[in-house]
C-alpha cells in the first residue's frame, strides 16, 4: 500500500515558511508562531540564518 503523497521524495524539497515579511498574514498569530519556531529550533539544534534571526527578533520584540 502506498503512503500519502507527502511522504518520501515528493516532500523532500518542501520547507516551512520562515518569519520573513509578508509570510505571516494573520498578525494575531505572529508572536506565537515566532516563539514556537525558536523553541523547536533550539530543542533540535537547528540552524538559523542571519536574516531569519533578525526577522524573529523583530517579531518577538514587538510582542
């Protein structure tokens, strides 16, 4: 039985959008999203680009 299309190679190049400008249209969720993204990246030791770090800092400083 085949798995859903999201498994394997079909989803290999899919990324979760970062916190850049215009990426989070629901303003009431921006602080929660940014805080959760930082927590997940810290928990699993994931890297953050300088642009992503700056965007997260801007969002979290406005909360």
